[in-house]
C-alpha cells in the first residue's frame, strides 16, 4: 500500500474505533469491560476521532504528517494495551488491539521504503 492509502485506512480505523464508545457505550463495554471514568473514555474516544480525521485530511497533501500522527498514536496505544492488559488492569482483549497497532506500524514502515 502507498502512504496515502495507509493514512486513509488508519484514519478511518481511528474514526470508527474512537466513535464506537461515543455512539454505543454499552456494546463497547460489553467487549472491553466496564469503565469507571466515563469522562476519560469519552476524552480518549474524541481524541481518536480527531486523530483519524487528521490522518484522512493529510493523506494526499502531507502523508509524512499523517505517518507521524499514525505512528505516534499506534505506539501510545500499543504501550498502554500491553502494559495494562499484562497487569490485569484492563481486559485481555486489549492484546488484540495491540496486534492491530503493530500491524499499523508495519503498514507505515512498508509504505515509506528506506
């Protein structure tokens, strides 16, 4: 995939996964577990939507910026997923999200050959 395609795909992934708990928190929590701090869930969700929208907008004109946004978000989410799922603080299903983050990082690396 070229960088613009990765940017659009990753951006859409962020918009959809970010919007999900905002649109239907009950189904999100059925999979990821109940959330004590709903405000934090909503904050992270909103930030993912904005991140994704930024990637989509930058896809054609500035794919390097889209890559920096995407890789930064993927690294952050990967670290949180692995650290807190390993400690049992969040459900093990977040390891699946960690796999997705590794796949996004791989896609970005392949879209910008050295």
